[in-house]
C-alpha cells in the first residue's frame, strides 16, 4: 500500500491500494467521481455521523444521508480514520473502491 500525502501524488500502477489522511486528497478523489459525503442513517454516535460513506450518482444511495464535508471530516478526525482507496481498477477504469481503517479496529 502506498501512502498519498498531497493531491499531486498518484498511484504507481493501476489497481494499487492507496492510503491517506489528507482532506484535499479525499475531496479530489470524491469530486472526480461526482460523489458527495454521506453517512448511514441510524449509525450516529454521540451526536456525530457514524458510518462514513460517499453517495455516488447512479449507485442507489437512497439509504444514505448526505452530510457536509465539515461533519464528514470532523468524524474522520475524531475517529482517527485512514482512507484506503484505489484511483483505477487493474483494467484502467476509474475505481470507486474505498474503505476506512481505524487504529482501534481489532486486526486478525
């Protein structure tokens, strides 16, 4: 996995797993996919959004609640999450793959 620290850094090859905590990198990745910050309703915790997601156009985001970037990043920082993602699939197509990793999650 390659760490990305600025919006000008990119994958070394298609399909590569990337990781970042940089807000501008995350916003740029979402903007390239026309995705908006969202959360899963009912997962709120202590007054903040719970499960963080993105609402991608055309991908059935009816079960998601759109939230502001401020709320999204406040939760991201409070939980000390890392954004793990791909820029492109191995075949070169734009990838929507992402997941959040937490330092508090138990690893097998």
